[in-house]
C-alpha cells in the first residue's frame, strides 16, 4: 500500500485514509502548492499525514 508507511516500514498496518492524505500532500508539493493548502484539520491524523507527505523528499512512495 502506498503512503505514509512506505519508508521501509510494514505496509500491512497502513491506514488507507492517512496514506491517501500523505500522497495528496506529496502531489500538492509537486504541483507547486503551499503547506498551508492542507485540506485536513491540522491536528488530525490525516492532516499530519498530509504535511508529512508535503515535506517528504522520499521517492517512489505514491502512485503518480
């Protein structure tokens, strides 16, 4: 499963919603967005995952 747990972690425990948010954050950065564009509540699991994705420099986690 793509997403927040792709950095050498066990993918079996990935939470789909958070993985999706992570990939959305990566896409937002690739598209030239701002970290302030996070569509999730900042303190929520999805919000934290989105910011982690936005700030990630890891390649190959999310599908294009």
